[in-house]
């Protein structure tokens, strides 16, 4: 910071005129015979070179930024590059310290940034480094503020602007994230299929229930109609069974998923079916009173 500027035409003119011009947001260090004399504020100053007075150098008071890339290792043994951005400036009331006590402020700041980051990041896993980057930035800023204050510098702000794991680690993290999202999508699809199957089963059950109610009402209407014209109960039952038989034959033939079924068919088959159903009903009716008597 204390290096003298190169001599150009403006410097030569100022020497000949025995004056020094200091720009805005800058201060100059005046020396007399090599010894510090005063801090020159922005403006034009009388500088008799023949009397041994000269400008030793200039110090900018503007906010400057230094980007530091630090390679370190996390707690789970992943090498990561942490990029810290440090904004700093020299203090006007401590210009002497900033100019004379420190040769290179940027290298000094970089050294402290390396020290703090390499002391903090190895105590964190890679995920924690991303989550707690603000804590790392705060630790760097606090350490720099204490260290650079004695040299006349103020740390305005410190930011962790980037965290760069190794390329292989980045690809692995992306694969893990993609696999987790695919797993979640598969679970959602399975849940949707489950809901569809349940709703379809409920709909089929309701449809079969309504179909059964309709068939029962149809049979009831047939029986009531036959009873008006056929007084014989046995003849009515035979006609109802014949109707059900022919409906069954029709449904078996109309179904697209029906397999080949061999059943007796003819006038006698209907009579046999009716007799079997009638016998089954009578046996069941006779069995129920007998069971009640034993209890």
C-alpha cells in the first residue's frame, strides 16, 4: 500500500511547481527528509521539494473487495473450495497505521481468511457447510475485524459467495436428489393407482348390488304377473326357473371372457333344474326346524 506512484508528466509538473494534488477519497503521506510529517487531505498542497519534503505515497479510502478461494476438507472427508468475498477500507483517522504498519493488506486479509475457514469447515459435514455458511462468514468477519483494526482497516462485510465441492461429489449429490425425487414420484403413482383400484372396486360392488336389486324386482314382477293367470304355484315356479335358465344361457354367451361351458340343454334340462332347486329348498326348510329342536 505504501509504494510510491510511478513518475509521469503530471508528477514532473507538480515537482516543478512545488505542489502535490490529492484526489477525492484519497489521502497522501507527507514526509520530510524521509520522516513522516503529516497526512494530506484531498486538494492541492504546497510541497517544497528542495526543503526535503515529498509525498511518500497515497492511500485510498474507498471500499475495496477481495475474493479469496480457499481449498479445505469437510468433516466427512470431502474436499471443497470455499469462496469468500471480503469488503474492507482504510480508516482516515488511522491512515498512518494503514500506510506504515502494513506492507500488503490484501495478503494479510487472505491469510486470516484461510486460517478461519480451515479451522471452521473441518468441523462440519458437507451439508452443514451449505446450511451454515452464514456462521462461517460471521466467524471470518469477526476474526478479520479484530486483526485488521490494529492496522487501520475496517472490515465492512464478509460473504461466503460460493461453495464448490469436487465435481464427482456434485454429480453424486445430484444423483441422490434425483433418486429421492423418483422414489417420491413412484410412491405418489402407487397411491394414485391404489385409489383408482379401490374406487373401481367400490363402483363394481355398487353396480352389482344395484343389478341384483333390479333382477330381484324383475323376478318379483314376473312371479306376481304369473300368479294372476296361473293358479298353480308349482307351474309358476317352473316358469320362473325356466326364465332364469334362459337368462343364464344368454349371459354366458354374451360375455367376452366366458370360457367353453358344457351344460345339458333341452326341455328336460329345465325340468331337472327346477326339480333340483325345489328339492334343495324343501331339504333346507326341513333342516332348519330339526336344528332348532336339537338346541
